[in-house]
C-alpha cells in the first residue's frame, strides 16, 4: 500500500519583525524578535538618532534572515519624547503604537530588578501578545495630529502663566507680611512702595525694596503676557476659520463656562477624540471611580486620576462655577440635594461627582445637541465682550 502525503493548505503566518523601544536621555535600547519562541535581539543606539534606528532595523532583518521588505511592528512608552518618534516611524512604513506607561503590567515584588534591557524585552513580548489579539494587555494612546497637538499650546501656556503670576504675587505678599504690612499686588504697587512705612514708622529697607521691585517687574511681564494671550483666544473664537470654533462657541454659550474652559475642553478632549460611551469619557478624564474588592474587603478608592490632569482640574472649577451660575439646572439641584449640606469632605466628593456628570452633559451637548437639563444659555459674543472689559480693568 502506498502512503499518501497530504499538503497543508493553511497559509503560513506572515513574517513580521517586532521592535520595542526603551527611550532614555542618552541611549535607546531596542529589542527585536520574530515571535515568542525567538530570543529578542537587543541593540543600543544613540538617543534621537533616526539613522541609527533605520540601520538597526535593517541589521535585525538580516540577522533573523528576513526579506528587506518585511513589515515592522513597533511600540514605545509615552513620555517626554512626545509623538515625533511615532510620526517618523509611520512615515518610514513602520506600524507603531504608543503605550500608556501606567497600564503596563509589572512584577508585584517589593524589590524587583529593573533595567532598560529588561524593560525592552518585556515591551516586545507584550507587543506580540497585543498583536495576537490580547487587547487588554495595555492601553494604547491616541496620537493627535501635529495640528491638534499644536492647538493645545495656547491654553497650556495660559495655565502656566497664571500659576507663575500667582507664585510671584504670593512671594511679594509674603515678604511684606514678614514686616507686618499688607500690600495688594497690582500695577500701582511701585508708587505705594515708596511711601510705605513699617509698624515702627521706618521705611522698607533698600535691599528688600529692590527685591520686591524685581519680583514686581517679573509679575508685570507675566501679567502682560496673560492679557495678550487671553485677547488672542477671544479673537480666535470670533474668527470663523478657527478649527472646531463652533464647538467652542456652543460651550461658551452656556452660562458658567468661560473662554478658557470652553477652549480647553475642545482642544484637549472633544476636538479630536471620539467617544463611544460615557464610561470611556470618565476613564480618559480620570474622573471614573476605582472600586477595590478582594475577599471580604470592599471599598471605594476615589477617582482613578488616570486621565488628562488639566481637563480634570478644569472640570472641577467648572463644577463649582456651574453651581453658582446655573442654580436651577438639574445637575445643580442634584448636588444641592445630596452634598451641599454635608461636611467639607462630603462637598469635595460631591463636586468631583458633579464634574464627571457635567463632562458627560457637555459631551451630549456637542455630539447630540442635547443641552443640560435646566441650563441657561447666553450669547457667546456678549460673554466675549464682558471678558474683554474685565481684562482691560485689571
């Protein structure tokens, strides 16, 4: 009897080169492999060297006996290097993903070995798992376009400038209080400083007066930049050519939402991201709860704080503003009924809960046109004019 040999008609798994980048200030550690059974090849290149990166990929293909046109799948952790590496790899034909570093699983031992070599090996292993369909192995960062990323600079700069102004103002007030005096920080401070007297009748000493003047000069510069940047944002809202300007105007039309709040919400969140449900919205903002349940131990750990910190801060501010300027809305009444008459800690918990509900309401308002129940609207042009007058009076 003659044996019959059958030929497997199942197509072979396409060859792929997996690459993980462990980034650092001076060197990059690269890990290459073709699958779980293949021991990773580790290479060190100079940081930010695109030529070295391309050469390392070519040598890895040669080392594993792969054709020059073999597709490359890569990953790296989101960090200070930003997204320029991702855009370069995509331009070179590499399928790359940026990973949220906080979502990567780690050994739970108190003392565990951690080196760039181990991290790169771990990353490339997890990349293979993710590529094979294990979607929950980590969280993938949604990379904004260069235009969307650039559009986030004005409001981020404005937040930083206001924080810097507050620090300078507090420093001046603190120096004056050390002499038993209180002096408001405004444009008339230099004139008041010359005639100021300590409680014992003596003038402010010369070195301290000089220090306060230098601090005031920096405060004045920062204050001028803040006013210029606020005016620029108002002008952009008036300009119909501004990207996503209708969404900004819609939010600005709600009483209690200012220019900076509307701009930040659209530029950081709603302008270029797409959400399927409110769970995604709460998770990405970091306002979702984190429940702990193990055996008989069950407790709430508070919000996860895993999302955009600037957005979370702004939503808390908007929640306080909402209770003040929208007292008859359904959300404000909900907060008043459940939290307003409780302890300070309970009110703090309640305002964070209100911030999450308000974020969902804004999302529905922009996506479906459903205004928050009981919300009062105002003309956005009128609000811009009022903001301009308030800025001129400062």
